[in-house]
C-alpha cells in the first residue's frame, strides 16, 4: 500500500521538477538529433537508445508533444518551434488514421496542446494556425468516433485496433479528443447525413468501460475485486452482448495490468473535470449530469482505491498485480518497489499516469466538498510524483535517451530489453512514460506556482 505523505506540498517538489526539466531538455534534443523519421515513431529504448516497434503508430504525438510541454514549463521558445514544426509536418496522417483508437494520445498531445497554449496566451499563433489545430481536432474526434460498436444494452464503445469486438481500457484517456471536438461544436456525420453526437459517444464509451472493464466487488465472477481493471473487454459483434474479459499486455484477464488501470483512473478523472464545463441541457439526453457523474466517479474511485492499496509503498507498481513472479516477493506491497529484482519488472510509466489521475481525482473531490477523501488521493499523487522525480527512476545518464527509467512495454510478447546478468527487464524507457512524467511535472509545477490549472481542454467558459 502506498505510504502517503500528508505533509507534502506541490511547492516542495519545485527543485526536483526543475532538475527534471534540465534532463528533459537534453533528452529531447538528443532524440531529435539522432532519430531517423523513416524508421517510424520512437517507442521504447534498447540499451538506452530509442527504437521503433511496428505494432500501431501511437507514440508520435508523445515525441512532439514532449517538446511542447517543455516550452510550456520553461518558456524556452526553441521547444515550441520544434513542436509546432513537427506537428504541422508529420502529424496530419494521425488525424485521419482509421485503424487505431489512439487519437487522443497522438492528436491532443500535439494539435490540442498548441491550441491550449494559444488560448492561454502563451504564444501568438500565426495566421489561421489556431483554426488549423481546431480543424485537426474536429476531424480526429470524428474519425475516432466512427470506430463504434453498439452493445446489447443500448450503449456502445470505441473499439480497439484489434477489431469491433474489443474494448481497451486505454481508450478512456483517448476519449479526450472526442470531448474536444464536441467542445468545438463538431459532430460525426454518417450515412444519410445523420449526425452522431460526439458527447454521446464519450458518455456511452465511458459507461461501457465503467460497467465491464472496472470491477466493483459485486460477485460478477470469482475474481471480482473492487477496482481491478480488465485490459480488454470482449463483445459479440452480432448482437452486442458482453462475452468476457481479456488482455493483450497483462498477465491474464483475471489480473490487473497496472498501466491499463492507470489509463482508466486518469481517463475518468479527466472526464469528470471536462463534464464540469458541459451544460446540464447537453447531458440530459444521455442520462443527466447526476447519473453520468455517478458512474464515472464510482469507476474512478474504485480504480484509485485499488491502485493505492495494491501498489508498493513508494507508489510504483509492478507491471501486473497478478504476475506469477510476485509470489517470490511475498511482502512486495510493504516496501518500495525494486526495479532490479529477479522476478517481475516494475512499470514506472503506469505510476506516472496514475499519479496524475490521483491528483486530478483528489482535487475534483475536494472541490465537491469531499475534503478528506480528496486530500488523501491528492497527497498520494504527490507522493508518487516525488518518487518518480528522483533516481532510480529519473534518468541522469546523458548517454541514455530516456527520461523515466524502468518502464515496461509488452511483457507477454517479450519486447522489453533484459540487461545481461538480469532475469527481467529494467533500466529502459518508453515514449509514453517520458511524456507522462513531463505532463505530471507540469501539472504539479502549475499547482505550486498557482498558475492556470492544466487541463486537456484548456480555458473556456464553464457551464
């Protein structure tokens, strides 16, 4: 269980955050200097150098979005110029990518970040630059929404790259592109010019995820433990009925792949924040505000509670809560995670994602008047952030291109590098881990400096 430091404050992390941005600048410049675009998107490191892995091209936005975050945090214009140029030159194919569910990763991290900075007055967009970003987000949201499977209960979900039968836990965080597109007044036009509401698809996908991917301890099956998350949920494409849990990157359908749990935690927390900006009348056709907030909050709280209780004291989880080698580490939850153990790898990228989710959910609860629960979750997020902003997780080796060490990509497929003399992967980084550490640091930095609260949708009129 995470040993939450209730005395920690965002300002206490300022020195560590400043040090991280120094290391981050070096890593971004090094990768930009050495990466060959013809190799595809950089995904994870091998012996400290970024390499590609052609599964789906879902990490390009993290690469260029990292430069935009670097500018956001430090004001160094060269990183904004880099992020802008790379977004306009290379991200257009991701806007209309019909084969993936990852639009919220690639396009909100780039086009969305540039729009947000423009809205915040951080730079003056040239010509119709803001309109270009908004057009890209509208198109991306509609393309993601088109990947739609209807379920037997009248709902539906954005299906994964595996096909129409497959709902991934990850997609909870990519829904933000549909939310943005809706905020920009867009809808998906289908056959016969029939409009489909992007807000409706955000709500229905979230409801399906909450119902089938997040367990609530109500005896649904023999392993129904509250807050456990199934990476994949499988449906019959003929009648839309639910079949069973599954997994691609976890140990089994009946254990919790911790990065999937982190995506769910952060995704629901962000959607709770977004719903605060949506008018009651817009939500009424989809069940109304009270019902939507109820199921989102239930899922977010369950995932957060499970993460806090199932994770070692420093806040960094092992890659799957049911990984078989954990039997050889019987007290692993009662001590700091050991990235150099001989039995199972940790996943620091899951920690970076989950920490942001804990901060957002905790703050949201506090604003709703749930001060005690909210404060504990918020302090848990700060505690995890402190762990990640220092060795052995923060990379201080200038020869290593990664920023956040000890991330895991795909343990079942054996894609992660195992150093000589070791038995499990360690010491490597992933684009999403590096990006989410930067995003986490930016969030805490803004809280410490009492700056504008960082959200994917940026400033605007609330309901």
